[in-house]
């Protein structure tokens, strides 16, 4: 068994090629293997809570200040966590959302 910390898509692709994964399979799985952390500053608690709900529904997550969840604060920084496939789906969902989330999708 080996645990990898791989950040470059070409390295992930090479590992899959070494396993002899079908090229079409690599194309499908590569976005699932590329993980990102995105930090956003001073987001309204409404926007942050919607982002958290949407990412949770996709299998990702968003870290927000505790006061954001309880409504004690109006704004929070947040850390979005997910893979490329999840962020692509999030982008499609945000495009239809109010509260300025549609602008984030751009």
C-alpha cells in the first residue's frame, strides 16, 4: 500500500496510466482526483450557508465561522473543499442562485 500526496493532474494521470486504466476512464476519473481548497473572504452568512449546503450535497464541504451558522455574525471567511468534479457541479448550481451566487459562478 502507498499513500500519495499528488497535486499535479499530469502526475495523477501517470499513476492511472501505470495501472493501465482505460484512457476514457482516466478522462472520467481525473476531475474526481484533483482536489482544491478555495478561501473566500468576507462572505455574507446567507451566501456562506448556501455554499455549505450546496457543497455538502455534492460530497464536498465549506468551513465557516461558528457565528455564521448561528446567525450571530453577518459575514464570514469560508474555506471551500472539494474536487474538480464537485466544483464544476457547484458552478452549475450557483448559476441559478440569488444573493450574488450567480456572480460567483462566473
